[in-house]
C-alpha cells in the first residue's frame, strides 16, 4: 500500500511526476508511455502515482496544462513588445505558434489523431471539457484585447482558433509538401493570414 506523504512532499512529487511525464509522453507517446517507468524516475512506486492522478490520462492532462501555461506565458511576453505594424504583430504571433508547435512534443502528441483519441477516451468528461475550452478562453482574451487595440479585425474566437488548428495541421502533414518549398509555403500562409486578419 502506498505510504502517506506530507503536503510539502505531495507538492514536490506532483511537480516531479509532471516533469517525468512530460519527458516520457514526449518521447514515447501516450499509448507507449509506462506509468511504472515514470514512477521509477521520480523515486516512488507505481501505486503511489495514483495518489496524485486517477489515471495515466489524468497525468497527461496535467502535463498538457503545464506545457500550455508555460507556452502561453512565453507568447504573452513576446507579444508585449512593440511592432512596426498590426500585420507584423499578427504574423509574429502565428510564426511563434508554429515554431512552438513544431518543437514541443506534447503539443504534437495531442494533435496526433490516434494518440488524442486514446488519451481522451480515458478522461472524465469534465477534464475533457476543461482541455477543449482552454484554448478558447486564452485566445478569447487575447483576441478581444487585440481587436480593442485595432490590431485585429473582429473575428469569432472559434474561427480564430480554427485557423490556428489549420496551420498546425500543415505542420503535422509537412511530409505532403516538397521540403525544399515548405518554408516558403508557411511564409506565404502566415503573410496571407496576417493580411486577412488585420484592419
């Protein structure tokens, strides 16, 4: 039977599980990542993991939330600077999002259909809803602010997030594009979107 942990220990172990989970899920994917291996990296027994998370899916949900918070903080910091034009600001946002998506294994895992389905099937409905609405809430606040500043044309938030997902879809399927022209294709799409989205 897993031993009881003090509150201080719980906070440290939970953070360590999220870090180890991030490494394992990023390397092996959701389906192949092993809870026993994650527990071993943290120095606890497999059964003790379930004192912190009800399931492997709940652990990945916590990892995903942590990664998204981290990347949103970076995005807000980068976007707080001055830009020569609204179009350049929007293009910079789109480029940063694509770069983040291309380099962050957890985001790519969540966008892979087979992994996403296996993961979501094991999540309680309330956790599913929280993950689904996370992007909408974050971008709703960002878009509303940018529209007020005159940096964006008014756009329904679901449409804006849909455009981002379409861009991410391109990076997931980049093997369908000749690699010698892929960077130019991305540049043109970003430029076109930035021009369309700005006043």
